């Protein structure tokens, strides 16, 4: 299950990267003590535009974690879209980190060798437990956001040949996020507010991820999911 916990999983190498990047100027100097001792200071420092510049200018030569990479870039595009909720950004970064590994594209409770489509997932909802239904609906929402956000051009091309278009993924994603937002598991995991915002601002977030994909990311074709119904 994806959680809003990217910031909790940053590594020593990530913090070292922040210190080295921001210590080049006396006015922007930040110490490791600052980063580790105060959450508010750490969050503020992570918003520094120089981190984005350093990541983009050194792509392929950085010793940073994937969760740090996705958090900084996701935070950048979301803020530009007027979406400032750090917890929401944390969740989206965790989603990108998880889905960047192709095996996570399969639905929960399925065999590793089986690639399921949205229609398979929706049909499976008829024969699962309430807890499994929560996980499956959350996965449908996450999958819909990922493919319509990161692979929107591929989605649109396939839609010309009869595949689902971006609007379809928006509708499916929004509906399933809204359903899981009211689930007891979401409240227990303190994700109900995140799911509510994902449902309410799905298109804004999707468009921000479009910009992330178009301008900042260079993902291998092997990652591209099947977009069939």
C-alpha cells in the first residue's frame, strides 16, 4: 500500500546532497543539524529551487534516493500548479517512486506473472473482501493518475486506436479515490484527507504530472504500462 512517507525515507546521501548543494552560497547555507533537528526547517529547505536545478543538471550522476528525486520534482510542479499541501506531495512522490518499478503496475492480490487492466480490476471488485476492495480501488486510482499523468501522450495515441483516453482515466481515478476516502482503512492510515484531495483535484494534479513528464523526466520505454481496457 502506498503511503505519504517519502520524507520519512530520505537517506544520509540525500541530506548530504542538500547540504552540498545549498552550502555553495553563504546566504543559502544549510547545515546537516538544521535538516535533522527541525521538521519545519527541513520542509522549507526542500522547497529551495536550487535543489531542482542541481538534480536536472546532474541527471544520471547523482547519489540520491529515488524517493528524494521524485519528492523534489513533484513538489516543484505541484507548487507551480498552486497545490501546496506537502502531505499530498509526499503521497504523489511515493506513488511515482513505487510505480517507477513496473511490477507495481499489477493489481494487489494477483500473481506476479499476470498483467491486469482497469477492466480486470473493476470486475475483481465483485469477489473480494472489503479490505481487499479498499486496496484495489486505491490501486485503480493510483494507476489512473500515473498513466494519465506520466504517460498522457502515449495514452492519447492509444485512444485513437480504440483505447481509453485521458478523460476515462480521470473519471475512473476520481471516482475510486472518492470511494476510498470514506473507508475506515483510509482514516486509520491517515490518508482520508489525501484521497479527498486527489479526488477533488485529480485533473489539476494530472496536468502537473504532465508537465513533470514532458519537461523534467526521461523515463525508459520499458516502464510504459499497457493501457488497454
